[in-house]
C-alpha cells in the first residue's frame, strides 16, 4: 500500500479488493493496466498520515458518534431515500462509500442492487463494519477496506461515490477532501456522486438568554464583580460555533444562500 | 522560578509574592531564611511540566468550565459556607488557594478576613483572576501567582489551604496531588485544609432505558442487523464513567462508603 498511515492495517479482510469475481463488467481494469496504474500511484507523493489524522480517525472509532449519527433519522433516511431514488442507476454498478463508518450506506447501496460496494473507512470502526456486512450476508457484494482513501487500493473504476461527508455547518468535518480524492482516483467520467451539491443558508440570529447566562452572568457572581471575565466570556460564548435549536423569533433576517 | 513549565509566566503581577507589606506577622520568613530555603528548593528535582500538564491547564483556561463550576450553587455555596464557618480561624491568617481559577474562593477568604491570600493558578485564567481581584479592591490581600504549585514561590508559611480539588467521582481531576504538594511546601504544622476529608458513597444502579437506547439499538438499525456493534457498544456505554441524574427506583442497593 502507498503511504505510511498506521491505520492502513492489513487485517486480511481487505485483501479481496482487486480479486473480483471475474464477471468482467464495464470499467474493470485488466491486470496489466492495473499494475501500470498502481506503479504511477506509488510514484505520486501521498500526504502522510499526521497526528491530526490519527486523532481524527480515533474519534470515529467511538461507538457513541455512530449511534448519534445513525439515530438522526432525518440524516439517515435522507441518504437512504437518495440511494433508493437512484436505484435504477446504482443497480448492477460499482460503488465506493467514502468513510463508511458502520457501513450503513454501503448496505443501503447493496440493497439497492449495487454489484459491488467498496466501503472505505480509516478508523477502527471498519472492523465492526466488516462484521456487520458478514452478518447481513453481503460479503460477496460489500468489501470493507480499512484505510484512508489515499492509501487503499481499488483495482477498478467506480460508477458511484456515496459519502456522508457533511458535518456541522456543512464543511466542519473536513471530509470533502477525501471525497474529491476518491473521485480523482476511481470515479468513471460521468459517474454519480451522492450528494454532489449542497446549499448552505445563513441568517442573523439573536440569543438574549444565552448572552445573559454566559456573558452578563459575570457582572455579579455571588456579589463579586467578575466583569474582567466579559471579554473572554464574549469570545468564548460567541467566538466558537455552537449547535443548538433556537425559536423562530430569534431569527432576525431571512435566510440567505451562504454557499452553493 | 524552579521548574521549566511554560505556564510559569512572568506577567509582573505575580512579583508581589514575597514583597509583603512588612507587617512582620507570624510566619513571615526573613530574607536570609528565604534565600536559603529557595536554594534548597532549587536543588530538589521538580517534576517537569509535561504535554499532559499543558493540555490540562489549557482546558481550565476556557471560560465555559468556570461558568459551569461557579453556577453549580451547591458546590460554590458549600465552599463559601465552609470558609465562613471557619471565619474565626481564617481572620488575620495567611491562606493559599490551590488552583484558584477565577479566584472566587480566594475572594471569599479575603471577605472572611484573611490577612493575605496566595491564589495559585497554572492556567491562563490566572490573568482574569488577577483583574477580578483588582476590580474588587483586594490587591492588597489577594496575590495571584500564575504557575504550578511546584513552581511558584511563597516566602512564608501559610495557616490555611483552600482548594476546590474535587472532581467527578471525587478524584477525577487528579488535583489532590497539587494540594498535597502545597501542604508539604507551605502549610504550618496544625494548619487548616479546606476540605480535609471526604467520603465517597457508591451504590449499584440499573439504567434500562440507556441500555436499550445504546446497546439493544444495534440489534436492528433501519432493518440491518448491527449486532456486531454490541460488544463495543456495551464497553462504550458502560465501560466509561458517566455523569447523569437517575431516578431513585434505579438505585438497587443502599449506598456504601467506597472510600474515606
């Protein structure tokens, strides 16, 4: 494997990649093309796996994160609906799932008729994803690759990329870069990316309760003047992103498109 | 200053330590005693400031932590009550506040009549603590020392140590060690430590809703068998400490003393 990421482990179960069942469908590279391409790939400098990457991937090996994401029915059902709405396109095709986590989107794709799904996951949750695939009798279709998209090898072009790359305020998880790497490495010209576009709306809001609770609070703390905390408290309370539900009357402007 | 911790900054405002107002009260070392003692101190090996220390102290420079701790009225008022219940002892005495944070306990001690309070704080919140002390016209009594208890210098023995060292499940913040260092460095024989003893009660509890939400959940996730997640989910949900309120009927045994 290219690169030196400690997460690019050889666990055995990723070895199926490239040992397709020989059905010779459209887009499968021949063995010699494959070797040439791999040679080129090896010569390209791969961004090495940093401490930040390791912390990032380690975070996603925690079960609670996946529980929270999957329990968000609006999120998970939107992905499922998108996959099944594109069932005609996906059926019989090759898919790569970038950052598959527990493998749920890969399994949806298999259920939608994908011929093969490469489920790429750098964090250790890949071990569970592989077990889940087996438990659902999908090992012949879903191949879990434990490593970064930069490092794993897929020896055919793919028709579809699915990825749950969206984070808070759309871009927070910084995973879009991995989707782009996957696209450049494997996607056929004209292939499908799910999702492929997004719109970020922004609006000015006010939050007086929070302001008084976190900022004005310091003016009188058990009778002590702690106003010296105000600059830091303002910075801390409103200088960092915050994810919370607010009521409509706190929205001061109509939402505007911030980014498309 | 002994030690090499990056948090032992010379901000000017800590320089008052040792330049007492010359009232010559009991326990103030003379200048030559002081220098001898400092020489000895320098020869003792001080535990160096590690990356862990830096992350730990950096955490306490975040305002939100202090807001949360101070807003816990049971916590803050217990400390205030303890200090004022010992007002007869504290009045006219020298106090050290180990990990003073915003300086609230130091100010309570000054309000209770302490002659001088050394407020020791390694995190950058010390800068705010010093401003708060000034804003409350207590600069003549409360001296903020920005550094670890291992590193700062106090040139007199102290009568009282106050410290909010208790964390989750009593010991979680691992700050007790700093109180012990302060005691060994500065406390007069027979001096007062607030608090000086604690009792940790433990009881068996059950939490069926949490179990089903975080563990059983994986048995059927949008129709997919994710039981492979169960071992990890059990470990994650119940292998780590959790701080939450539960109802009385979930407590299965009478509380037992776990530690005193």
